[in-house]
C-alpha cells in the first residue's frame, strides 16, 4: 500500500466512526471509539511509511492535512449531534462548534508559527552570510530549508540531548554557527525540577508536549465515548489544548524577541566593521 492509500483508508474509517457516533447510544459510542482508534492508527502510519519507503510527496502532505480536518469535523458533528438528538440539550451543539474551532485554530497556528520560524532562520542566515560570519562553502545548510512546502515523509528532527549529555560534551563541542540564536531561558525552564522531568520524559520516549492535538482527539473521540460521558471530557480536553496553544504562542514571542536582538547585533557589528575599514579622512569627516 502507498502512503496516500493509507490516508484514504483512515478517512473512510473516520467516516464510519462518525456514523456510529451519530446513533447516540452507548453501544454505538463504543463501536465508534474503536473504529476511530483504528482510523487514528492508520493516520499515524502514512507518514512513517512515506519516510521508510521514500515515497513522501507534497500532495500527500496536503491530502493528510485536509483529511485529518475532515475527519475531526465529521466526527465532532456526528458525536455531538447524536447526543443532542438523544438529550435535546443545545449545549452539545456548542461543543461541536468548540471542537471544530479548536482543531482549526491548532492547525492554523502551527502552520503559521512554522512559517514565521522558517523566515526568521532564513533572514538570520542571509544576514550572517553578508557579514561573513559563516563559511557557505563548508556549511551544509542543515538549518535552512530549500522549500517552504511541508512534505509527507520528511525526516523528523532528532530529539534534543539531555542536560547531562550537553554538559558532558560541552568541552569538546564546536561553537554554534554565528547565525544561530541560543534558546532563551524562560520561566518554564526555571521551574524547580522541570529540566529533570523533561530529560526523564525524553529518555523514556515520552512526548514533552503531554497534551496537544493527539491527546485532544483521543480524549473526545475515544475516551469520552467509552466512558459514556461526552460533556466533561470534551470541556477538559478543550481547556488543556487552549492552554497548550497559549504556551506555544508565548514561546514564539520569545523566539521573535531573540531574533530581533540578533538582527540588531548584526547591525552593530556591520557598523563596527565599516568603521574599522574606513580611511582616516573618512573617519574625520564622520566625526
């Protein structure tokens, strides 16, 4: 099977799960949760298969992106619509709107943040090259992207080393390229025990982002139907996802501030270089 065929299969199963959710009864909710889980497994497989086989494509990334949104939209409407039909409680209609809104917000936010970060990396790199701070003949451009189109099957970024690994290699590691800005310490990294907890999660192959899109969907479309309790799990999942998005935006704010400081440092460095290379008569004129 090709990655795109798996993507189609995930969509078909997602629609089947929605048909079960629409019935409203607990037996059908359980069936819908099981079918949705299988659909979710397939959705996690297409990208991995693309990376293993080298069959990733920009169209496949688009297909995966659109089908994911269609599946969430259809299942949210079917799940909440089934509960509204069963209870005649209009709250479920608003829950459907909230689920679709949060899912769309998460994906739009992630895409725009990715574009902003990519643009900042490119501008930093170009500015550093102009000032001769990096050797382009020996630089492999690992932090630069030739194309800003996401492609299904793109290799994942390796996990960051732990604090212990970083300290052990500090004496032998080469200096970072001049155009790379070190991450700023935030109130999160200053929390007691946070770094240790983060390193523990990474070493045990546990996602540092404990609650994001995956957990959001699993809670609403699997856990809640199995518990036959749709309202409170959905509210809790929405609140946690919104808090996570606020944290992501805050981290972007810190990154943009670091970018501005770096560009300002490049401007000062350029002025100093021009001052050093100017002739004495020019320096007198400037004075």
